[in-house]
C-alpha cells in the first residue's frame, strides 16, 4: 500500500444498531476480536464520542468516531453502513432549540484507526472529501455486503472514480 493510504481494516454492511453507542460498541468488539485495537478501546471511543460528538452534517449525514492512538494496534479505517439511521451528536456542538446537542440521522460510520494522523493526513483529507460527496456516500450505502463495502471504500479512498 502506498505511503499515507489507509487500509480498510473492517467493513460491516447493513449494521443494525439501537443507537450510536450500540453501533460503536459493535464496531469496537469486532476490532478487538481481530486484534486491531487494545482492551479499553471501546470505553475510550464512547467517552470521546460523549465529549466530542462526531456526526457530520454532510449531504448524507456520516460520523467519524475515533479513539486515541494508544488503543490502536493496526492503523486503518473501519467502515459501517447502518440498516436504519442512528442519531449521532453533531460535531462542533450544534444544539437544537432546547439546548441539547443536535442529533444527525447517520447511515455511514467511517472510523479512522490511527497511530500517527500526520502519516495519513492526505488519506484523511481525501476521506473527508468522499464523505462530503453525496454520490460517493450513496455508492458505499448501496454495497451488497461486507466484501462489497470494503472494495468500494478501498477504491474511493484510492481515488478511483467508479467505485
């Protein structure tokens, strides 16, 4: 893999989750089972999400949750499409009329697993561009299964147009 690119470590298509925490716990459990993250990753991920929500108000709302590098054994990207939208708090502290953190109906979770963000800066910038492009996010949401999702995500992150 060329320097700076991000490997797809985990792809889950059509994940069913009761809420954002359920989705994050499920992703973290898969990552722990395969040895990509350390014990404590799930708790750190959930705590960070509570303190710093990661929902993006992109054309198709997405979330980019992450935990500190100390919990990551294998750098890459975990990606999941959700069977039904799940409410994630909006990044940047957006609030509703009641002063509560605004919740976005997220269908795509893109979780960077980084040990050194600087080493992957170009790939992260490209990931953000993909997430802002409704057609590209739709391609990911339309994946038939986990393998298809991983392939589509890899091609989009590599800059191939027809993922």
